[in-house]
């Protein structure tokens, strides 16, 4: 059950990130929050938006492989042979 507002630690647990990442998202404008003393208070609707956005980094895509199993050729500079 969702409550009205969440602390940084609670938001981090729900978003499966660290509390530091939650604070970073707030500073970057990726997560709406209000200051309450020294702490940030995050509204439930802002958490839903952030969770839908998928903020966690994923693996770096690997080079494509052609159907024959060969890697695609890189573009060469002018003058390269």
C-alpha cells in the first residue's frame, strides 16, 4: 500500500537504488521532492513516475554480429588502407 510521502531511505528501497542516488536524482530534477528541514520528502506520485522511467543503468550493448558470425567492419579514416 502506498502512503502519501516517503523519506529518501524509503524511496531508495522502493526504487532499488541507494539513498545517495535518490538525492542525486532530486538535485538533477529527475525526482520531485520537497525539503523538510535537512531531509527530502518525496511524494508517492513522484515515485511512480520515477519507477516507470527506469533510472537504473543497464549493461553496455555489445557490438552487433552479422548472421554469418562476423563483426561489422569499422568505418576507416580517409587515407587508411
